[in-house]
C-alpha cells in the first residue's frame, strides 16, 4: 500500500469511476496518472496518463499468483484542482 504522513491531505472519492475498478495489463495505455498496484504481488508503480504500463518483463510472478494486472491505488491530482 502507498504510504502517507497526513491523510487530511487526501480526498476520499465517493463515486469512483471505472478507472478505479478496471484492471490493466502490460503495455496498456494508462487511463489516468497515479499509483497502480499489481493485483498478484502488491508491487506498486507510478504511471502517467498517456504512457503505457510496463512491459511483461517488468517483474515475474510464481505461476499460482497469475499474470501481472495493474489496478489504480491513488489518483494523482496533476491539474491542481
Ligand atoms: Zn506483480
């Protein structure tokens, strides 16, 4: 999980869009800038809107953990709103 020092600096989203619930694979387009967590191993990455998620060889899982799939953990406010 991402770490923070003061959660009052974060806004909890009450009506999450599909960006939060969708899973993304290696090489998929990043839908929004933020921190993404691998569902299988909990490794986190930061990715920017318009870039692509890391390629398949970014990291490996044991067979039982399944494929690398990314899910949004923190949506960064890059517009300063
Ligand atoms: Zn992983």
